[in-house]
């Protein structure tokens, strides 16, 4: 011990500290390498995330566009169907009106025919009532003339 300290003990402590510093430096280098790798992975993932986000935005825009076009086409189809239905109803009402007019005319004509037939039947009944059958000759006379001939 010179000047109050043990040189070998200090050297041992210094070696331990040096080994510890070397160990910590290697650990620091490993951590720095891992940090670089992790940073690269993070940047790669960030790039992929941005690409996916852009793709999702594009698909969302496409879906919105398709939805808009589908709704527009559906509205067009519904409008055409409504117009067609209106035309069909108008035609049906027109045909029904025509049929009703024809039925009304037939009913009137049937009433007139009925009245005419009724009048003709009445006239025929009167004619039959007024018809007088001629008197039949005496049948005995015919029998007598037959006997005479035989």
C-alpha cells in the first residue's frame, strides 16, 4: 500500500469497471442496432400503412361512386316503372270506359228489343184470340158417303 491505497484492489475495481463499461458499450451498440432495425421496420410499416390507407381511400371513393350510380339507376328504373304503371292504368281505365259505354248501349238496345218483342207478343196474342176456326162439316155425311161407295 503506497500512499494509503491498495493498487491491486484498485486495479481489480478498474478492470471490473472497464469490463462493465465494455459490456455496457456492447449492450449499447446492440440496442442501437436494434433501434436502427426497429426504426427501419417502423418506416417500412409506416410506408405500408400509408399505401393501405391510400388503397382504402381509393376503394372508398369507388364504393361511394358505385353507390351513387346505383341509387341514380334505381331512381331511373323506379321513375320508368311509375310512368309505365301510369300508362297501364290510363289504358285500363280507357278500355273499362269503352266497355261500360258498350254495355250501356247493349242494355238500351236490349230494352228496346224487349219492348218490341213484348208488343209483338201482345199483337200475336190478340191475333190468336181473334182467330176463328171454321166449322167442320158433319162427319156423319162423310161416313155415309164412304158406305155408299163400298
